C-alpha cells in the first residue's frame, strides 16, 4: 500500500504546527520521520490517523484520496498506530485488549474471546512475540505491552504502522527487539513510519529519513548519513555532539544519602531503602526506565516529598524534614523534569522567572518591593550568558521555545552559590543545539567542584555526562557503575539485573 500526504497544513490558532508537508511512504519500507520534540512530527501523524483534521492538504492511499473523520476510518483504510503512551487497559487480558472496539460475538450475542485468543496466538507465532493471550496487561513488562499494541494494530489488518517515539519507555535490549520486529514487519510487506528524535536508532533501522523542523520538511537523508549531518538538518546549523570534559577532580563526599525510603499517597513504596553518595566535582547520573523511583528520589532530596524517611546529608547538614525553601537556601539548585509544570510560571516574564528562587529578599526585593532596575540588569546578563533567544527580559516565558524555556530554568538555578545541583531530564524536549549548551553548563558546574546529580532515561546522555552511573529498578538501586559502562550492561541493569551479574553477562555475550 502506497501512502501519500500532500500539502498537509495544520494550525492551532496562530501556531502552524504543520506547514505544507509532503510525505510519501512506499510499500514495505521503514520511513523515519526525524525531528526535535515540537517539530510537528506527532501532529502530522495524528492528522494521518484521523485524530486531527488538516486545514489544508490531502491524504491518498494508492492514488485514491481519503477522508478520515476519526481513527476508525484510518484503521479501516489499513493504518495502525502504536502510541508513545500505550492505549491499553491494565486489568484486561491481552485478548480482551486486542478485541476492544472490534468485538466479535457468537450466537446469542456473547463475546467470542476464543477467536480473539486465536488471533493473538497467530500473530504472536508469526513474529515470534511470545505473548500469552490470557495474561493481564498490568503483569507484563513494558516491552511486551508494546508488542500487544502491535498485535492490536495487525489484528485489524494494518498495512501501514505508525510508531510514535516507541523507544521512550524501553530498555536498550527491548529497543533492539523492537528494531528486529520492525524489520520483520517490513520484510512481510508492512510499511513503517518511525517517529523519533534519536539519531542512533533512526540510522540503524531506516530505509529512508525525512527531517522536519519547525513544522516543515527541511530535507531527506539516507541512513548512511552521519549523526552530525542529521543533527545539522534538525537544527539548521552544525552541532558539536561530543561532550568535552576532563577527568574529574574529586573532592570529599558532599552528599550522603542513607536508607532513603519514599511512599506514595496509597502507601506504596516508590523509593526503597536507597543509599549512595556524591563527591564534590562529580556527576552521578541516575539511569533507569521512567517510573522506577527516580522522580520521587530527587523530589525527596529537595524537600518535595512529605512521606520520606532516612537521611540526606549535604555538607553534614540533614535535609530530610526541611521545607523546600530551607533546602534551596542551603544551596541546592534543582531543574525539575517537567519545566512547564514545576520549573516555570509561563505567564510571568523571563525576568520574573529568573528571580523565583530569591523573590523573598535581596538583591531583587527590598522592603517588600521588587527592585526593577536590579532585576532587569540581572535578566539581561543571564539572557546573554545562557544564550536565551528572546525579544527581551520582560517577554512571557511561555512564548519561548522549549529549549529556551529550559535555559531560563538553568540560568536561575545556576546563578546562585550552589552546594548541590540536581537536574532531572535536563534535555527533555529541547533541540540538539540546546542540548549541546546544557551539557556544557552541567560539566562546568561539576568542574567548579559542585556535586551534580543528573536523572536521565537517555543512555547516550548518561554515558556522555556521567563519572558514575546509578541504575534504579522498581525503587531500588540495582548498582553503581563507572561512567564508561557498556550500553548492554546498563540495559540489563535497567531490567533489574544486578551490576555484577549484568557485567558478567555482558562479558560472556
């Protein structure tokens, strides 16, 4: 089946998310759609899948124009989508999830679960998925849940499969298995649209690559293109992809975390008896698949978790039990993983966001009044130092690009005298050029003698920044290993294998 998108334009108010995009997917190919978060990739695929209606342009299948009023029409035309966040009901079985929305009935109107089970077995056997149709989805590993999503699409005779950032929640081993599955599907005649921003993956699996920047197609590339060439297409200029850093000059153990445990509102343990330390002048990267306790761990360190027990000593002073204000005043800089919710007030200006940590006193507030001149001078200085692309210091932060919003958060947190810097997913949703800048500032902070904690689900980022890597799985520390540990060993640890066992397995592979 040949799929064509011609002149697709999609607007949201004044924002043009897709601008006159042409794209052709040939039968039996893996066509990667590469671009930074916010480039318009997912919007384009949501138009294709009937979730959005294009303002302009046409969708054609085998030269016949299509009109999709919703996903049901797209599925009926042979288009399936595997979403980044799985569309599965955890308490249903695999077979029940696969038949949901396309229920078959037997005589008397009863659901034909036996037919659904047989369909799951048939597709699973064909592609070697090894999925039990009677297993509850909530009991399956993330990688297997993704296979269930693929089975759902294939059970509805999808001839074009769209994978939207499919590796975001997978370990490296699960990612490799997905790549193998994509090749199998392609070799069986299914066309694949692979949406991603990860250069290594797109080069590994693609037959063709289309690059989107700011809602427009800016070029096509072969999978033989270098990372530097692809990155240049993505951001419109040459980019330094290597993090330059010297060997760490380690100081003493500035941060000592002992037996830290955090429970959620339901009483579930989400951080389970975690202990580690960080030296001055060291970057410790906390790695793991999203949702294994990393978020709660960093929040406990900065005082955002009320149900935390154990000890967090910074420079010999206990942080557990202190307010967030006390922790920040003790010299902790914190970049939260969701800048739009926890890092910025979008309606406030850049200048106002830059003083949020210090809005209670000198030098920005005196006798209850904001010192506008002082704040303006400070904001202008930081805009220049952190290369924040803006119309001026009083522009609302919400009007900045994602990368520039992140730079505002970094500028605020790194403009104080720090005794600890904690950055959670510091490059999520920012362009390659901004990643280069953010990495350099993190290394500069480490080289100043400050202990640094970085939480990242990106193994390439972890390897580039880390002096040591601590891997978490289901709230526990699986192991702490050197920064040059192999991807294979880290992947095994992210799946729950201890560091020693993972190292032995990797060595024998």
